[in-house]
C-alpha cells in the first residue's frame, strides 16, 4: 500500500512448511539448551544441599565465562556457513580455521584453570570453597573447552540448513543427562555434577 506497486502475495505452501520446519527444530534445541546448562543446579539443590549448590555455582560461573569467545564466533559463522553452501565455498576450511583459532585462544585458559583451581578459588572466595570446588572447576574448565568446538559445529549444522540433527540429538541427550546427573550427584555431589556435565559435553561436541 505504501509503494503502490506491490500486489498481495498468497503464502507459498512449500516455503511455509520449510520455514516452520526449520524454526520448529531450532526452537526445540533452544528449549533443550537451558536444561543441558542448568539442570544439575536444580538436582544438587534438591538431592544434596544448597551449600553444595553454592560450591558448584562458583566454579561453574568461572568456567562458563571462558565460552564467551566461542559463542561470539558461532554467531558470525552461522551466516558464513549458509553463504558458503549456496556459493560453493569451502565449507571444510570454514570449519577447520575457527577450530584452530579457538584451540589457540582457549588452551591457555584451560591450562590455568586445570593447574591452579585451588589458588584461584582461594583468592576469589576462601580455602573452604577451594577445597570443595577445585575438582569441579577442573572438570568444568575441560567441559567449557570442548564446548567451544561444539559451538562451531552447531553453527555449521544450523547454517547448512539441518537444525533437525541437533534437535534430534537433544531429544536423546536431555533424558540421558538428567538420569546420569541425578545418579552421580546423589553419590558424588559437586564433583559428580561436574563429571556429568563433562560427559554430556563430550557427547554433544562429538
């Protein structure tokens, strides 16, 4: 109506189905994401204690901050993968180069967090927290390291038009993670929660 030259267009059935299918699978992954990230916190609070929840949340917040760079890279890689697919670009190189760069950027952080968890937690909090949370910080640091590469893979899968692959994986991962986390948290507490996080991250990244 504004331009005066555009006639109304009827919805195109195949295009609508394609959009709904893509958006539907994407939405499913977005709903599964918070479960895979935060479920162990609820399980620790419910199955153990709020004190242990604090002992877990502190190293988790340290480790998760190391994922800022991979998450930012994934936002730029999504359209890059999509463009490469349509233009005949080198998709394999588009995957390998960010992985190499992320390895170089993340490796020093992993080494520091793995070697000095007690010192870091003591300096930030106190010796009591350090004694309880240091093993979890090591495992969560390794989990965040691996998850950085999963960000690249996720951008590739979704950018190449196959969000259903990740969503179908999420349908398997969510119940598996909840069951595994509950079992190990009951027995091993904070360290068990970090172990469950690492195991599901390895599966997801692979």
